[in-house]
């Protein structure tokens, strides 16, 4: 089956499962949020196909890795051959599109037959793919191809663990990425939320932005209230205000509710689950909880998710989904033979 058919089928299946989970989870959200704006995956995959944004990112990263891997060095290996890629550890597979783009642009003499779909769970020993073509092309593509599959599958696998541990809240990535949009895609494949894809994708007022816009002698809550009140009602996909305590959170929520009809994302930066509980209580007392999407961020680790799930926030965000993640281990074997089995 071709990559377009396999990825499309896998994506639809994965999307259905993700949407089903989302509907089940959203019904129990403290803020009764019907849909979180942090899911920007439609900008990466739309209408059953990868978007230009995702394809161009895949091509840029693939070309950079090939350039770093002695692409211009001539292979002394001749003749046609085939090889299989075997999983040496379990996980969630991710990176099919990126590998296909890699081969089509840099190793066009090689073709791939996939035994899995994007987002599949795989076990140790699973046969992932068979690659056929010029032996030189197979050998030259080996390391880059395995690096792509290993890293992206590692992120998807880790994200799936976070999603499972998060219970009734969602988890989102941050803009702290190693491979840019490819990291975001892998988080999505693992069941997490992409968050904004780049600085221009959504408005976020962070501590430095607020400090830069503050007047001399102005207290942080007052500055936040003034800045939020002055925001224009443009077409930003969503707006996030970073706060450091309950006073700043209330200032942001009050100002927003007076000016706008939609919800504002209030990011509780390094406040912890206990402080989040207080913020939820204060917002509820003033009738503002329904006007906010509460995001816990800063210092969020896998082990703290159970506390966060009981804190009243709608989601948490963490670079722990994609940074410092162990890759899924793969191996390419020329000839294949009896090695490998179907996942």
C-alpha cells in the first residue's frame, strides 16, 4: 500500500480515536470547555493530506540531515537490493511522511513498502518497512531514515504515556522543540495537543512581553489589566496571558471578560497544582471560571500529572513531551531474510 493510502487511513483512524477521547474528556472539564484551541493539527494535516506547512518542514529537516551525513560522498556499492527495518523496542510509530519525502527528494532510486501505519503501536521485533532499490542508495539513506523514525516515534511514544497518565486533562507541547514542526506532529500522533505552531500562530503575552509593555512603577496586575483591555479584537486563533499568581490571574480574567466574549487562556506559570486550586476557587467566586481556559505550565513532569488532574485546570503544557526523550530503536538489515515480523 502506498504512503498516501496508509498514512491517510492511519490518520483517520487515529483522529477518530482522539476525537472520541476528547469528547469523553471535555464533558468532565472543570471549565466546561467544549474544545481547546491548543489543537493546531489541522494546520499540519487537512482534508486527508499533509499541508504545505508540514511538507516543507519535513523537506527542510530531511535536507539538512542529508547534508550533514556526507550526501556528496559517492557510494562504492553497486547493484539492486532490499532491506527491512526492524523495531528493537516497542512504541508508537511516527515519521512515515518524513521518510517518504526524504527518499523521494534524495534517494529516488529507492522505494518503500510499509507494514505499519502512522500512529500504530509496535512491539519489539516488528517489521516496519521494506526498502528496495540501488544498494548504494539504501546504505546512504539508512542512518538518516532511522534517526527520523527513532526520534519522532520516541516523542509519539512518550506523549502517549503522558496522555494516559493525565486522566481528565489534556497535555500540550511548547515552542521548545528540537525539530520544530516535526516535534509538534509527533506530539499530535501520540495524542497530545500541538499548542501554537510558531510565534505568529497565536497571541501569547508572556512575562517579558508584559514587562516590556509596563509603565514605570506599575504593579504587575495593573499592567496586565491595562494591556489585556487594550488588545484588539483581531482574528488571532486564541490569546494566552501568562500569570505568576492569583492576583495576576484575576486581573487578566476580569479585563478580558469586560472586553471580549470568547475565552482567554490563562497560563499559570510555575505555580503548581496547589496554587491552581486557589486560582480556580477565586475565579469561580467571581463568576469568571467559565470565561477562562486554565493551563498549568512550568515544572510539569510526568509524575505530577495526577496532582494536576485534580487541580481544576483544563490542560498542562510541558517541553517534557518532546525534549530529552529516548528514541525508539530501529535497525536496518540488508536482505531481511527471516528477520522481523509483522507488528
